[in-house]
């Protein structure tokens, strides 16, 4: 039996507007937003975002108004029910991805100037 789970990602209005702007500025018709979990372990996950024009066979594709979001199979359980927001504050602007089921290591995720990634010191 194949278990299919519906992937849910809540994207705030601000984040949707910003993602559309970034994607439109790149002028590549197949560009999508890839959201992934890296270094995920017992009870925590570190998230990342990237712009990706290549959809993989096992990606889950979420359709939003004006853009698509891709999530690879390994990241699905960590991304499910997460919230993607965009905040423009005194400490700088950036995207945040949070999941109520997983703690975040210190250092958030962000996209700035079209480059996306997670902060934190390696």
C-alpha cells in the first residue's frame, strides 16, 4: 500500500508577494522555489530555500498564485505544516521558515538579493 500524505505549507501574503517579485526578476519561465530540510534529526530541522528550475521526479509540487514550490521526498515530513513568512525589520529583511513540530537550530533562513540560504556559523 502506498501512503500518500498531503503536504501543507502556509505561505504568508508578504512572502508570496516577495517570492513572485524575486522569480519575476530572474526572467526564467520554469523557476520555482525549492524548500528543503538539511541536517534534520530527532526533533529538530534546519531549513533552506533556493530558486530551482529543475523539478525532480520525486518532488512534491505545491502551486501558489504566481509560483510553484518544490519539496524533495526526504524533506517532506520536516516541511509539512511549516510556515513561510517574510519579515522586513530593523535587523534586516528575510524569509523565515518555521515548523511547530521541530525546533530550529540558531540562525534562521533567508533570501536576500535573490540568494537564498540559512544563516548560522559553520
